[in-house]
C-alpha cells in the first residue's frame, strides 16, 4: 500500500498558505475575483457579470469564471498575438506543460503525433476534449517500439475554428472519466460568427528553410431560427533537414569534449555504422577495396580513409582503404514537413424556444513528410559471407547517400474526422443536452524500404555454396560494382514502398442534465447529471514485409539476425487490434454554504469492458470562499483513474532489435562487474556464440490482466483582484499516481532469469526480486524464465518477451503563479501578463516494494522542467497593436555535469505587430525567436547538438480581409 502525499507540504507550499492568509486584510476592492488567466476583459474590470456558462472542470453552468480548481484560458486571438502558428505551439508554451515528449528529431522518429505532457505525468494521462467530447487517440506510429504510447494528438485541431482553449491542470476523472489524471484540455470551437474573414500568411526562417504558407477562411450567417459557422484552412510547411543547419550536418559538429580519445586520434567522429562502402575481413579487420578508389563520387561528406585499428591508446598501421561518411545526418529530417487541410462546419436550428438541434462536422487531411535516412546493406543486421575471390569470411557495408537516392521521404497521410449530432433544450428550470459523436483517425504511412533479396542479389550475386569451416554462404563479389555509386534507376530496382495502415474509432452517446434543484439556505443548489455510453476500437496493420520471418536471407556471423523482407528505416513493428465498450454515470452538486462560500461535490462511476477490475468510482470535492468581493480562496480534492491502453491489452506483438547483456552467460563465465566486466571482457566482439553482449530480439505484447491506474490530486490557492486593472493568483497542486502501468523490460527479465537460476547478479551480489525486495518465489521465476528464448549458438538468447504490468508510481507537486495588469494611457493601452510554474517535487518508484525517488532531486535533475515562465507585454492604440512575448525554460544539467555544470536557461522571445488599414483590412507581422538563439549542450554526442527548436528566427507576414 502506498503512502499518500496529501499532508506532505514543502516549505514553498506552506509559504503559499501563509500568503493566502496575509491577503485577507489587504483585500478591499469591489471587483469580483476573475483571475489573471482569463482574457483581457477581466483585467479591464469590465466583465463583472456573466451569463451562466459551463467552464471546463464542471458541468454546472455558473456566472463566475473561476471555480474551486484553477482553469487557464487561452483565446484564438491570443494565440495569434503571441506569435504562434498553431494551437499546439501555443499550448506547449503554457507553464502547466512541464513534461517532456519525444521531438520530431528523435532517433527513428517518424511521427507527427504532437502529444503534450501535462504536469509531467505522461502524454496519455491528460484528456483532450473537443467541445466537451473526447478526441480520438492518435493511431500509433511505426518506429522503435520504445516510442509507442497511447495519447491524443494536438496537431489536428482546426485552428481557424478555435474560439478558445481551457486547461484544467488537476485530476478531473469525477467529471470526465478515464485519462484525466493530470487534467483536461478542452478546445472550444466557434459557435457564432457573423460575416466572412480571409487570412493569408507566408513566412520562412532567416537561416533558410521551413517555408510557411497558411490560408484560412472563416464565415458565418444566421436567421431567425438558424445559425451557421464554417471555417476551412490550408497550411503548408517545408521539412527541415539536418543538412540545412551547420550545427547538425556532421558528427564533427559536436563540441570537442564529446569526442572520445579514439575520435581525437582519427581526427573525426564518423560512425562506422554509416560507412558508405567497405569490405572487411572478419579475422584480421583488413579493409578490401578496388585500386584507385574515389569516394568523392558519392557526394559531399564522403572521404577516403585508411583503416587503423585502435588498441585503446593509439592507432595501428594502415590496413586498407574504405569510404566513410561525414554527413550521414544530412538526409535526416529534424522537423517534419506538412500539408494540412481542415474543414469545420457547425449549424443549429431552433425548433421551438425550448428545443434546438445542432450538428458539427470537422475534417482534417494532413500529409507529413520526414526521413530517418537509414538505407544500407549491412546496417542492422550486418551482412557476412565467405568471398571466393578474397578467400576469407568478410563483412560488408554499403550505405546509400542522398546524391544516389534523393530525399527518400516517408509520407504519413493522416485523415481525421469528427461528427456530432445533438439536441439541447430546457425543461422547466433545467437545461439538457443529448448528443451522439463519431470520430475516426486514420494513418497511412508510405515509406521507402530496401528489399533484402533484391539488394543482396545486386551486390553479392548468386550464392555459390556454403563454406564448411565457417558455415557462411559463399559469394564472389565484384569489388568495382560494390564500390560504385548507384543512380535512382538502380535504387528503384532494389527498393520499394511499404505501407502501414492504422486506425482508431470512437462512438459516444452523452446526455447531460443541469440546473438548480431548489433554493438552499444560502442560495440555489446547482445540480448536473451525466450518462455516457461509448465504444472505442483500434487497428494497427503494419506492412507484412516488416515482420520478422525467421532465418531470413543470411544468418550472419552473429547467428542472431533480425531479418525482414524490408530493411531500414524499420526497427520494429506494431501489430494489434481490439475494441472496448464503456459506460458511465455521474453527478455533481454546487452548494452555497453561506453568502461567501460554495462547495462543489461530484462523483462518477465508469465501467470498461476490457479491464479485469471492470468498474471504477471517482470523487471530487471543492471549496470556494470569497471573504471579500475581490478575493477568492479555493481548494479541491479529486480521485482519478486511467484505464489500460487498448494497445497494452490487445497488442499481438511488436518486435525490435536491441543489444543487451546475457546475464546468465556472464555469471556462468565469472565475468562479473566491475572486473573483468560483462561487457568490457568482450572488446568489440558481439558474436552471440561467445560474447556476453550481442543483439537480441525484443518482443512486446499486451496483457489482458491489467488493472486501472489510480490517482489522487489536490489543489489550494487564491485569486485576488488587487485593483480594477490588476489581478493575481497562486495555486499549489499535488498529483499522485499508483498502480501505474510500466513495461517489464528486457533488462529485468534477463536479470531475473540469471538470478533465479544462479541466485546472483552480474555484480556478484545476491539476486532479489526488484518488485518485492525479497528472494524471488517459484511463480515469479517460472514466469521470467519462460520469457527468455535461447535458440542461438551456444545457448545464446534469441528473443526476450516483455510487456506491460501494473507496478509503478509517480508523484508531482508544484506551484502556479499568474498575474495580469492593464495600464491605460494617452500613448495607448498596455497589458502585462506573467505566468510561472515551479515543480517542487517529482518522484518515481518502479514498484510497490521500491522506495520513492528523491522528489527534489527529480524535479531539478529529471526529465521534467522544474520551472517554466511565460511573460508578455501587449500594446494597442487606435489601429495599431503589438506584443512582445517570451518563454523561459530553466537551467538543465549538461550531459557532462562534472565538467559543464548547468546549461544556461533558454529564453525565446516572439514579437508581433498589427495595423488595421481599414475597417475590413489589416496586416500582421510576426517574428518568432527574435534573437535567433539556438541553445546547445557541449557534451551532446549524438546528432541533436541543440536544445529546443533548431529553426532559428522565423519571420511571417499576414494579410486579413473581412467582408459581409
């Protein structure tokens, strides 16, 4: 049983509580507390009364924007003025999003999914709503299996149709159900729009590349009983290749401190895995090449090298020549290109003054282009053969360059649509709404792929037999052909286009009933009830040619080759399908306790058909106290849950290759750490017949035995209208997740197999079950040993089965501070806004038996941002407006902390300005990353030598025209 953090307060949290108390005697203004996170009107002090509306976090309509839990609101106009091209970019800048996600530049990344990580709880643990109903999950990605998570994408929101976005950054399952562990993002689309508006925008980076074209058309009309709103948008943006930035186009771009002693001795950091052309004897390492080898024919970055073996301190004599590749990053995209079209239509009709029908249709078609550029013979897996001309077993590599094959782009065709049909009306003093929603998200991925058989036939020729001594296939390779560059005609002969098809669907019925039950002792008792029924499904269908097919074309020297008919860029596949039904009922009460205080209570019951534990009940309680008209003290407590991802339950298996230590062999050989060391003792030998360190197939599949993840959260804080034009808020928040689903990884499985058989670890200590902290029992050992398949040479591991399991935990706590001030002068009106989040603690634990990690250390040195700040100064006068907006990310530990310490904080500023030429015509100018600053880490050793956005400064100009 876990220990809750509800009563564990940090000094900063205690200081906030004292600040709330101190604010009481100072509160003497008349304006009702509305909060600095709201729109500009609140700062003016003009929006003192509101029609009752539903605000995210509650289904009860109310006049006050602020409730028991903090809600941040960002409007469509604010997104434009802050210099953001998309809603995703704007949301990512909000301080509540402190968690990291894999960027588009990530190794092997081939996705345009655009997730967000609210409070650092994980992309799948917050809920995206479109007008109050769930957006469909992103339909997976085909790439490394460790990148896969079930989440919703923020890139397919029709930007031209957005009215505002509301963010509740605390648990909300009692209102919205599963996934709302960290909170809810509700995108509110336009319901009313009179006239027509055209926006035309173009831009590019001052460093080159990333050209942008954005066209949108928004319109609306209405009659006595009907209303219609429509919007369409087209956005085209070019991809950014690593070769387009001088700090990512070569491995030599790494700071000198990231160079190893061997690289310093060689004078370059070229990765031998990406050598353009080489043939090597496996017994001596001697490079074999034709006379007069010219490497320049492959394009820029290709160099003729003498091979010299490294003995740990010096380079040996030259042992033949080969062609290395110094610009293998060039063809990798670090930002995706996209061609995005979206359509939004909403119509309503008043049948009577108490009954309205409405329908909403939104559709999005987006084609994303990217490339990871890994096309080669002998690159994962290596290729070996006995060469009859050379008279020895050799290893070969032939890596194709951009000059030879072109850009070789992957095209991801996303198609998403959403349809809602509903009726709403009044019944006495109650409002009701009944709606049906259907949504689908399709992803078709078309990618270039090398076909093993064709490539091997082209370069190696026919097999002449099998060498009796080595067991290797015999070939006689034409060296001149092997080392000659190919053209695109040959590329078409040895390659093809693969096709993966993924789909997610959801159908949902929802009924909401709300209003005042009766007059209480201190005011009307607000009430809301909801009932939902839904079905979700998914299907991941990779190209069959990406499946593992057994022995394949070559067994290779390692005897453990990952062979598929298609080669790179695939290093694994996702396969699975399934569906689940869910239904839920919930209720909520808003009870005035006395004239200054109001309590909110909510409960919800959810039932998922796929889950062992089936049903889950969650609760929420909130309190608002307004001791004066301009001060709100508030607090909330909520329980939450997350149902297992469908992929975690229904996955039919995904596979990928990884290098891992054979712990059992290491222990049996006595190669314990630190001396002689499981890995160190092998040197460069990765042959599974003899080595402790070699390539192993990792197979991941789902489990039907998963249970709900369970969470709880609480917040407390204040909203204070210090004066008519100045508001201030501060809130403490705390979120804990128990029974979190994490993967039983290959390292745990391999260690458990060895520990259960020998009783030891690779460090020569007694093995203990990491989940219980005690000796493993028979059931655990049987389960772990059964996951390890040893069918390789000398009983080597050929496959390890891994999968999801309920065992982990997460805690996050922090403080949000916001303020807004508006100053009206003869020179114009100025608005100052400031938002700040401080992540006080970020703790993890791997299992119920393990201790929680140090929360303070996790907040400052973990993957989350321990502070995040955004600030803006806006000005408007007559026909002019301008805004300077900036975000600040904190100092982070360098990859070489002992040498570099903390890296500088990242500050990025955007500047926008607009001029209203006539009543119908205006222009807007925007500069993103005003200072053109790209931050780096001197210790970065991979090709991502930068932090943040590699684009640099971007400039855009927009023309706006309105007409009836």
